[in-house]
């Protein structure tokens, strides 16, 4: 999956740092782009399974599934 980063360059999702990934997921959710948000929150759960954001990502991903 490719994302357009804030600086306008396209980068692979694995190249995004955790904070940028979380912020991008939250923005997608706020823009009601739920499919994108679900994929991004899943990436956090996959690539950062022991980070403190894991619980928020799991919760927010569930919310995105509801909407």
C-alpha cells in the first residue's frame, strides 16, 4: 500500500514512523475514509505489536468497522 505523506512524496507504509502512521490513520477516520483508517490501524497492530499505541489502534479500528 502506498500513502501520500505530508511532504507530498509517496512512501511505502513500512517507511512511515509510528506517530506519522497513527496520525494518518486518525485523519483518515476523521475524514470518514474508514477503509483507509482500518488498513492503517491494522498496520500499527502488525508492525508495532508491543507499542502503547496498540490499544488505541485496536479500539479505533473497531470503531471504523462500525461506521
